[in-house]
């Protein structure tokens, strides 16, 4: 892709939904995968706190801090300067309206994000509204909320019943009413995700909700096959980077132990005359 590609704007998101266009988002956390995503023409890079699991080795997303998310967002922006970035506000960073405004502004100013995303619905109406009123493009989240993993008893599909679905839809409407520019639809039956998308006019993106929403999200490390600790049902692997990388490290170790690496091709050498002069100096005890 050309480095001069035009980055999507916030108004573009609503226009794309109204036009029925499909957008692509991947979640990444550092410069290399961000650059690959931009070269591939991905529309949005999500800097999700799922990188607490994929890059930091935590069992869930809760340990990530605002400072860490800022650092990851800056790295992603350097790798994908011409791609819209959406950064997740980590657990605890939006506990009250004042805390949320402070941290959202930091993520925008220091991280260089185009928008922020938190995880709350009608119960956090005042928090979403406060961030939106502060002039920050904000999105929220319905369905499986990773920040409530302990309350949910794990990473489990939501919206299994009609009553649960109606609660999810109500939360989506509240998110729109509070002034959010979009929302994430995660881990629910397609029928529920579609109903959520139909219930709001703002931008929606989904992961684990079938084809619901304007935009589809996958974790970049899942789709690359780089993160192989476990595979969510909704994740499709388009490569097996973990296997390729493991084989490369093993081949490198074998070459070193066998003495076949480094060889002449991968070594620096002096000019012959300088090598001879060095040998002479060493022979003289110099």
C-alpha cells in the first residue's frame, strides 16, 4: 500500500455505516504488526488491552495501565501513521467521569490515538457522556466485556436468551444516547449482534458476533497464528507465525551448536593487507 494513503476520519465512520460499506480492523500492539496491517490496507488498527495477554503474558486484560497503553499506542502510530487508531482505556481508567476524562485526554494527547474505547453501558452513561462532552471521540462495548471477566465467570458468550439480548440492545442504545461515536459487539449470537447494529445509527464493529456490524475485528496475533496459547472459537488463523518462528529459532540454535553459523557470508573481514599488518604487529608483541 502507498504510504500516502488517507487515514479515515471520525465522520467517515458514520458515513461508511450509512452506505453499507464493510471495514476491517485488527488489534495490534507494536510497530511491526502495525506496519504490516497498514501495508495490507487495513482500515483501523485497534490498540486493545488484550495485548496484556498476547504481548505481556497476563491471564486476562486487567493488569494493563494507562502508561502502557500510551506506549503501545505510540508504537502503533509509528508503524501505521496513515491508519485510524482506536485505543482501549484499560481497567480502572474510567471509574468515574473525572478519572475517565483525565485518562482519555492522556491517551489522545500522549498516545496519538484517533479515538478511545471503554467498556460500559447504561450504568456508565454519565462516564461516556463526560468523555464525549470533553471533546474526545469515544466508543464503548456490549456483550462480552473482558473487564468484567471475574463477574462473568470467564470469557463466555453473551446474549444466549431473548431477555439477555434485550439488555444488550438497551445498553447499545444508551451508549449512543450518551454521545459515543461507535461501539464494539463481542461474543454473542449473530442474531443478537445484528439486532444491536440495527438498533443504533452509530458505527459498530464486531468480534465473535458473526457478520454483524459495519466493521469486523480480529486480534492480529490470533489471525497471524502468533498467539497460540489458546484459540477463541471466532478467531480464524490465516498464518502460523508461532510454528514458523519456533522452527527458525531451532534452526538457528542447531547451526550455532554445529559451528555452521556464523559463516563467511555472515561475517565481517579485514582487507588482506590490514589483516597481514595486524598479524605482524601481534607477532612483535604490539
